[in-house]
């Protein structure tokens, strides 16, 4: 099948790329554009390691076709920091030792960012729901939940 | 329908290091001319923190700040031979190899400093902040950076070290099983509080309370990571996980994370931990390594707590609601045991 | 919540160190949170090819023929790799340390021994093309009978899974069909015990389920070498295995790894490295071989199932005087690391307790399932589950608080362990005391004052006169320990039937209240129902196993 052109914004930069009609956004971002932050954990939409934001909404990169992303804005963990300044979620993940192997971390961060962007002051239950689709095999989730809650608090304090 | 509270406990020990030995690990340490050190390994960081723990061991041994040490692993062209990260051997074996290598490098560093200060190297100590000085005379000092530069550009010395740690292979007696499996053991006791629903067979773990003895905790934050995450995995093994739900029937295995069950972020329980440190005589700074053993006490403690709650023994893992319900039915209902504390 | 009990063992530590003991940030954490950490799959290559394997749909079958002609002509296919293309197509992982016989092909030759065994590898320009071509390979099979239960597999005349080990057991010391542990005389002690309790425990297989699946990217490098981005838990272990299978000198392989997305034991087997490198050699291009999640869950090696039968003799006052453990490790179709797990299990018997008479018999058994491997707590997790549930039952049986019961029997510095080494640096008692304190679990004065540092050694350091035996001698059928004659409660599970049967381990009778008085001659309630099948006929030399165990004698 003929490859198709697609243009979207990736972490603030306009990118144009030719893709197979069946190509996933995860494949395009990783192998096509060289941003290896989102991970392939299952390819089935059950682990969340490929979570990216499409126009601010969390999406599973492994189940999203690249051709459906024409003209959209894509965010990955690579674009989370503002230059050398870490996003509060990144800082909180470090502070709380919320990663061990680190493989789920980029997806976990993006799921958390989507939550905080729409709900700056989430409850613990809301945090749990926001990351319920993201598998972590190392941490037991507790430090991740605490980090997200702490990041929300810190952002709230900064706004106040 | 009722939810029954139960409490159970278990205590365990765990062998540290590859059973029977015969598993060498090597390390190489060298300094840049400005006194920044690289530790080259072929050890593997699976998330357990191999890089950081090696880094702290190297910094402590060298007597330099942690920021001045970087661990480079694992590239077979530059990292020396190592068996790998399994069998609770990383901290124990690699850590000891790093100590040997770092000691050798430190020896050269102190000789270089001694030559610059015109003193005996045996009289020199490091302050861990980047300085070397004469014992008892802090003013007679030189920075690690200056000593390293002198070694490299004036004295023609390489500040480097090689380390290997090997516990020679031990044989096993075929008749009696006599052997030298390992030289250090970690220990734990863990209490589980949970509740069992006698209508659905559902188990909700409410709290874990534990005491883990791990030798010296080389990095308390990373110890906490292992214990919290490991106990979660133990709970998962006890109640959720199986690729063969009707073992030995090999069918019905999960194909994805929706079918292969593990507790999610909404299913976890608070874990109150006490850490005891009885240093291992041959561990690096007495460290043992908590990574593997931390899940183990949870499985039996959960089973024992379920018995305490409803009076049924489930001796086949995982303890699914189906097994509990069938056992309760056979027993004629829940029979709560004596409450504990 | 985490607290340090610095008051305990304080005189054994120097707590004034610069860096050790400090909660310093991890060297890899910044990379993790910025997405810059590079795992094996996070490396870009031009002209990257993709490898997929054809897997057996049968648990056990003879391969009659393999036809790859349609696959070779399929779009995008660059190369088909067959068994004859693998230079040394038989290996066992621990051959690197001289343990065990080569028993596993990289690609199946004449027969498949488990469902999912790789037979042919396809290399294509894309993942999708490789997967499409996999479906075009025609393999015809003659299905063979299967065996899935470890105790069934050990019976004389059972289906032979792996011809390298025709008895379906790993051969220890070229002498026995299992690893023995003998310390004292358990039979004599059982006769004097106030209570004898035998129970059977079954550990499930477990999937490692690391979020990163197994995989490798291999690519031609300069100077006729190959760079290998690997997820291996042992870099040189995998390099050595790959070098052996491909008959290469080690210096033609440049392995890069060390940053792995979770392992837990599931990345020790070099599942993908040899074929990826072979693919790079045969195509001259970079080759990526990554297991999909379903592939990993179904066919990546799991923690193997374990079955432990524990028989204890205990006195009214709570002292355990004898412990006998019979363990079966389900290795699946090939050895991999199960043979090692068995020895580690035997070394762990009888748990962290000082028991004067211990007997262990642990079998590494081959069955027609996915080969098992190491996992967190390997050789010990399943045994600890079994021992600690058994300890709870024993405490209940003699009417002693379970924490007190642990402290009473705990090993202490100076005690002789069953593998004949003196214990030191022990701390079980202190862990129990601290845990009890944290949950306000009342302990007696005696238990609170107990210490790992005292009360051990002396008579507890003695190696008792020990009864040895020749049971399980290979090639001597008359000494061959047939599957021990089990009590009704410990009967083997029924053989695998295609339709999932109702789980077979339901207690049929009320049981939980073990009599707190001596059981006398009355049998304890069995924990599992008698199964419908009659108990196996005693085999040669098995008469001694034929008495009913769960009865005081």
C-alpha cells in the first residue's frame, strides 16, 4: 500500500513524515521520528507504556493510527521539561523515587500530566483512576501515586 | 454476607548471592585528570539500582563525593566480565569487586598526593569532600583534583584499579546434600491484615507490617523501593497471578495485562516497614541485598491471614475467590479464628 | 512508612560513613523522568529488519516436514532461518559453568516438546511482513502423547519429554534422579514425635510480566563484528551463550545493555540474542527480534510451578523434631535454570529453623510445557510459602501462638544447618520481635527476651548420625524411588484433560480446626479430598512410602 504523508506537531515542533496506512503513532514517533521516550510494552493497549497526549488527551500510541493525527499536537515525555527545568511531575517523581526500571515512567508521566492539566487538585482516587491503565511491575504504585499528588500540590502552591 | 477480618504472619530468611558460588564479578575504576572517577562494569540495572549502589560503594571506598563517580555499565567492550544480575548477587558480588578496584585506585591517588605533599601515603586520609590531608593535620592537604592532575601530568601514574570478587565453586554431596550455598542471609517477618468476603470470596488486603533485616542498608531510599515494590509483588503472587489457572492444565493463560491479573494502583495496601541492619561479614560495607527476598513472606502471611479470617486453608496458589468460595462451601461457611491483637 | 531500628545490632556497625547509608538520588533517575534512558529497543538503525518465529501449535509432536517455500516468496521477506542454519543447535544455559547436558535446540529439529517452541525464523523488512510470512510456513506434525503433571512424568513408562533426560528428571551427580538432603534420622524422630503432620502445597507458575518484553537488536559493526543491544540480565552470560550457539569467538560480539525494563529472572535465558545475531550475520543488516506481549506471556519462560510435600514431627511443647520435604520443580520441556533452582531449594531446607532431623528430596522434572526459568526468590519463594503455611498449621496443632512458635524454633548463631554449615549473622528472632511490636502482638517474656546471638550452638551445633540411602539411583530400577506413595490428601492431580476441569484442590471435609491434643491414632483431617483415581501402586523400593503419613506412629 502506498505510504501517506502526515503532518503533526511533536512536542512543539512541526514534523512531516510518510507513514503506512496501518502504522501506529507509537511506531511513527519512535522509528520514524526518533523520539524513543514512549515505549512498546504490549502493542495491545493494556500496559500504557506508550501513553502520549494528542491535543492534550491521553492516548495509547500503540492503538492510534498515525494517519488520524494529521494536524494534531502530540506530546511525549521528551517534551515535558522546559529546557533544563523539569516539569513538577518529573521533579516529584525524582523526589519520591517513583521509578525503578523506568520503562513505564514516560507513559505514567503523560497519564499524570493529562490528569493535572484538567484537574489541578485531584484526590488520591482520581490519581489512581488516571493511572489505572498504566502497568508498573516494580514500584507497587505507592510512590507514583504520592509523586503525582505532591506535584499537584506543588503546582497549586505556585499558583497561589 | 459478611466480610471477615483476619491477621496472619510469616517469617523467612533468604540466601544472598549465587548458590554454590563460582560466579565472578569484575570492576574497573579509573580517574580523569581532574579527579572524576568512572567505574566500568558489566553489571545489569534491572531497576533494582545496580548503578547507584555501585556508585555509592565506589565513592565511599575512594573517599570522594558521590558526584565525582559515574558508573558505566554494561558494554562488553569496556566493562570487564560479570556473571549478571540474578540470584541476589549484584550488591554482594559486584559491590565487593568495586571495593577491590576502588581500593587499588585510592592507593595510587594517595601515593600521588603523598608525593606532592612530601609525606608518607600511609598518613593520608580523605574527607569525602574532595580533599586529601595528613591524619590529624587538616591544613596539610591537597585536593583530589590536584593530586589526580599531578599523577597524570607530572608523575606519570594512572589512578586506576582492578577488582574481582569470586566465591569459589562449592560441590554438593550427592548423598547428604552437604554444601556451602551462600555466606549471608537476609531475614524478614511480615504481618498481613486483610478481610475476606464470604459471599464473593474476595480478599482485600488492608495493611502490611514488616520487619526486614538486610545487612547494612546501603541506600535507604532504594531499600524502601525494593521492600514496597517487592511486597506488592508478593501480594500479587498470593492472590492474583497465574499463567495456568488450573495447573497442571496448561491452558487458559493470559495473553495481555487484562487477562494476566495483578493488583492495580487501586488495590494496594499501606506498608509499615522496620529495617534492621545486621551487617554481613563479607558483604560490601555489610550490605546483603533486599531485592529478591522481599516478596517471599507476603505469600504465606496472606494465606495464614485468610485462615485466620474464615478458617479455610488454601494450599494452592494463587488464592483466588473461586478457591476460597469452594473451600467455604465445603466447610459449611466461614469459621473465623481467634483475633490476634 | 519506613523506620530504621538502629538500636539493634548497633555494635556490629560503623554508622559514620560518608555515602553509604545515605538516600542519595539514583544515577539513572533523571534519565527515567526525561525519557532519555535508552533501553535495548531505543536505538535507531537504517535498514532495520524484523525477525519473527514460527511456533509449535502442539504441546508435543514429531515434525514430519517443514515447507518454507511460500514464506520465502512472501513480500518483504529477506531470509528464512531453519534449524540447520544454526551452527550449534543444542545448548543448555548452565553449560557455561559446566552444569548439565546440552538439551535444547534454538530451532526445533525433529520434534517439538512444548506449545510455542520455535521452529523457523523469518526475517522481513517490517514486523507485519514477518508476521504474515510466519503464517505461510507449512509444518506437518504427528502429535505425540503429553505429560503435564510432575509426578505423572516421574512414573516409569511415562511419555519421554526430552530425550537427553529419558527419565524426565534432571540427573544429579550422574547418580541420582534428584538432589538429596540427609541430616539425622527423620523416620526415628517421627516415631517419637507427639504429632506428625504431612501436607501438600502447590505454587503456581508465574509470569515475570516486566513492562519491557524480551528482545534484541543486532547489527553488523566494523571489523567483522556485531553490536548487540540486549536486555539480558547477564551481559556476558548472554554473550557466552550466543557465542557458543553461533560458534563465534567472544570478541566478534559487542554486547551493550545494562539498562533493562524489568527482569525479575525473565531475561536470563537469552531467548532472543542468538537468533537476532544469526539474522544479522545471514542478512548483513540490522535485525530486531522482540517478543510481543502475548508471545512473552504465553511462550516466554515463566517461574516454574513447584509442589512441596512437607511432613513434620512436632512435640507438644512446640519443638519441631523432624522435617521431611519432597519437592517437585516443573522445569517444562528443557532444563534452562531449573536444575539450579532445585539445589538452591535443597540448601534452603528446612527454612530458618533449627530442626535436628531433616530429609529433603527435590526433583527437577521435565513436562510438555514452556520451559521454566529463574524468578525473584528462585527456588525459595514456593518453599517459603509451603513452610510458613505449614508452620501456621503446626502452631495451631500444638496450640502455640504462631509468633512464639517461630521464635521457639528459629535458628540462632552457632546452630548447625541441615546442609552442614554453621549459621552466623542470623536475625530471624529479632525480625519476629520487631514485627510483633509494631502490630501490638503480645509476646511472652521468654519470646521477647530471646536473641539470635545467644542460645545457639553447643548441642545445636552437632551433626547428628545420619541415615543415607540409595533411593533414586539412576540405572538401578530397584532403587528408583517411584513417585512416593502419597497420602490421600497429597494425591497427584489428575492428568491434564483438554476441557478445563473444575479445580481439583477443594477441601471436601471441614478441616480447619486441628486437634490441639495429641492426635493419637486418629488420622488428622486431610486437607484435600481423596481423588477418584486409586493411589498409584507402590513401585520398586517404594514400600517404605506406603504407610499413611498423617498419623502418629
